[in-house]
C-alpha cells in the first residue's frame, strides 16, 4: 500500500512562510514524478508545482518566484517552500506521485493565510 503523508500546513499571516513536506512509502521513490496541488473551497484542484524524477520543475504562474518545490530521494520526501504567502493561497494542499499509469494522492494539509 502506497502512502503519501503531508505535513507542515497551518495558519500564517500574509507575507509569511510555510514549508510543506510529503513523506512517501514508495519503494523506489526516485523514479516517480511528484507534485503539489491545491484545492480551495468550491473550486477545482489545481496544480501548484511539479518535479520530475530528473528534478525538472514546473510552477503555476500564480506561485512562480514565491514557491519552491524540491525532493530528497534518500529520505523519500517531497517539499514545498512557500514564501510571501497571500490570502488567495489558502487551500488544502495535496501531494501527488505519478509513474507510468500509476498515480497516488495524499490526504491533504490545510494552509490558511489570514491576518
């Protein structure tokens, strides 16, 4: 059974920072592409950032320059460093792992940006 467990969410003031982590129980973590997605109430789930097995990254326009995705293959962990947070970043953030026709999701972690 594959488990993706997110952590690091919480309440932060506008302009603040948070670092999300996603611990994966994947047997060969390094071959998986990984990503962070978010879903605000009443909205669809959108891509925030992705990172391939070769460490190539892609970001949503709304977070470019503020968020950084990274991975530690030895620790089987995915990260999302979020700086200069805005109220519109408020959402549940989900970790995703994909390889070939396999895809997995974590349970999500809430990020709330409010003063």
